[in-house]
């Protein structure tokens, strides 16, 4: 539980680490943190940290599963409270950008 609380207390630091890792493989990418962690209405034992990864290189479900494993390996952890979501730039601009409020956008 202590490790989980560490992720919540330092979610911005981890989001920047995730962004830097993704930049290595996706180049034009943005990480968007949204949900209860941004609004401050989270419970570490129950909540997750929602992260939307925005890139035009986003692929299907198998690609996303591989990317999730890559991110976890970069964080050097098998278990984190992060829940990863994926979008291309067009869908982000036309839908998600308005839908995810509040949000924190991190340009990589």
C-alpha cells in the first residue's frame, strides 16, 4: 500500500517519467492525466490514475497491451495504479479534450 500511496502523492513526477519514456518510441506524443487524481477526489486504495496517451502512432489492442508493458518496464514496476488510455490527435482535439476536465496536459 505504501508504494501505491507514493504513486498518488507523486503522480506528476511519474506522468513526466511516462512521457519521457514514450517520447523515445512515439516521438510526437502527449500525456494527459485526468480523473480523480487531478480533481483531488481520490482514495489510494480504490482509485486509479488515468492517463491518456495521445499520438498518431496509436495502434490496436495488441499494440496498446505491448505499450502498457513497455511503460511498466520503464517504471520498473509490475503493479502501478495507472490506467492507460489511447487516442490519436484528431480524436483528442475533437472529443477527449472537452470531455476530460479537469486535466493536465504534458507535452513530451
